[in-house]
C-alpha cells in the first residue's frame, strides 16, 4: 500500500454491485491475483477468484460455540457473513512453505536450492476490519523486527487490500470489545460498505491510498450523497451493537498473570482436547516448525516450514521432555500469551475478536467465557482475602 496524504484522498463514491466485475477487471489488468471469500465445502473460505460471480452471494453464516453452518440469506449480499475458518493468514503466512531442497549428484556433490521467489501480487478482497487488525499484528511479528520472515514478506509485498466493513457480526464476534471493528479506520487501499435496500444493491467505497484511488477511478461510480453516507455509518454502528460476545479488556494482562495458579485451568483442561484447532483458525497465531523429508534413494531432501501449535506436546519439547506436558499448562500458555504477554512482546493484544476459535473449537470452549470465569474466581479470591484480613 502507498500511504497518501488526507488532501489526496478522493471523496467517497457509490458503485453498483454489478461494478464488482469492473473491479475484478481493473485488478486483473494490474496483474493482481485476487483472493476473496467464496462458499466451498460447507464454509466461507478464502480462495483465488477469477470473477466476481464466485463471491458468496446470498449466503450467510450461523455460528455458535463449536458450531458453524452456512445458511441462505433472503437477499443477494456478497459479503453477508461473518468470519469463516480461514483468515488472510492462510494466504500471507501459508500452512506449508518450502525452505530449501538439496540434490546429490552422481559425483557425490550436493546442490542446495532455495525456493523460487513469490510470483503473485495479491489483491485481498473482502478483508473485515478485525482481519485488517490481524494483518497489522502479523506485520509487527513477522516483518516488524530485525529478521523479517521472507515467506511472509514476499507474499505481503505489493498487496492491494480491499476491506469490507462489517454489517453482519456473528454470534461469536467481539471486535467492538477489542477496538478492531466493525468500522475500518486504516490499513486498506479501498474500504467498501455493502448496502442493500429498496434503493438497490450497492457499495459505498472509500479510498485509503493512491493505489486504491486509482482503481476506484476506473469503476463506474457516482459521488456518495449524504443519505448513502448516513446509511453506511448507521449500518456499521448498528453492527457494533449486535456483537454476539464481549470481552472485558481492562486489566486483562494482569488478570492472566494473577490467574497463574487458578483452579480454572483444571476445568478448561477437562473440556480441551488439545487439538490445536483454535491456533490453526486464529488469524494471529503465527508459530511454525520445520520438517525434513527425503526420497527413498536419499539423493533428494527438502526442508519445509509448517504451522505449529502451542497445544502440540512437541511444541515445548526441550532436552528430555516437554515443558508444558499437561492440557492445563498448554491452554494457559495459549490464552496468557494471546491476551496478556503479547502486549509486552508486541505492544498490542494478540486477539482481534474475530470469534473463530470459539466457533471452531470442537468442544465449544469460549475464550470470552474463560476470561469471565477467571475474573470471577479472582474476585472471589480477593473477597476471601479481604475477609481474612479483617
Ligand atoms: S481450546 Fe478447543 S480448539 Fe483449542 S485445543 Fe482445546 S479443544 Fe482444541
Ligand atoms: S484468539 Fe480467537 S477471537 Fe481472538 S483473534 Fe484468535 S481466533 Fe479470533
């Protein structure tokens, strides 16, 4: 994205839904590979799209703890669904990536090859505000330090980000609590708000960068009138009041530090399968491990990087055994890092309130309810302590 001064940002415009095809044309003409939400295998997934027809028109989503179902909507909304199992992490920080390969020649010499450079420039279409925040988190972690991750850097380079503000929060969403949505403030080249009523199916579009403004200038559009601006603002404001979950963020890192020995970890562990689903679907969980493979002759070897999970026993394996051998310790590690020590490490929460870990936990473990339980137990302990002091 190319930053732009406020003076250069063109005024918001309205485009008809049919103009999404022109948006695809404009992005293809610039050489972008377009990635966006589409319905596949019973879920809204993030996939490469050739045309706007592949967007998930008329499909909504019902979520709850441990539950995710597609449903038909009674309109043709293209982005009328909350977060699916994948996030933009699957594009920018892929689940598997080759690191190098090596071949032994007949004369015994070994040639090591690095993977080919990233060929795609991605246009990310339909990024929700919570996921804009998640990309910002990954940016800090993976390219914000002294040793940028080459895979992420290659895939992130030259992105065009088209956000779609959220007017359809799910029952597991809590971005309002985390301050990451449903309005898109920054981090996008274009931001769209989908509007569907008697006036038709259309989008309010704001440009955030010069690159976004250039694309917008190629679309059939009209200046956004006051009524459209007001409608879009109130649709997003209304979404903020319809979040299915909330998270008390005040003092959260301290709560987790104080809860180190809480009896609640046993309770969570009695429900947690340590399957790691929550870390796979989380848009900010970034941990990886490496694995080596060879062919049967032993003449060809490859090293791959793949996602890892702090719920995996091997994740904390040091000489002689795993540091976190129990489910209690592993869940505590995950939630304490995500909501507490992430602040110390990266200056923000590691949670953006997307709700994916709640929907995709097979036993319905709910990060917001676990925090509420820890909070109640600490209150009870403080009140007991107060009695003892009297
Ligand atoms: S909290 Fe749920 S999703 Fe996460 S490891 Fe435990 S059972 Fe799996
Ligand atoms: S911890 Fe859960 S709600 Fe928070 S960002 Fe990760 S998946 Fe989303």
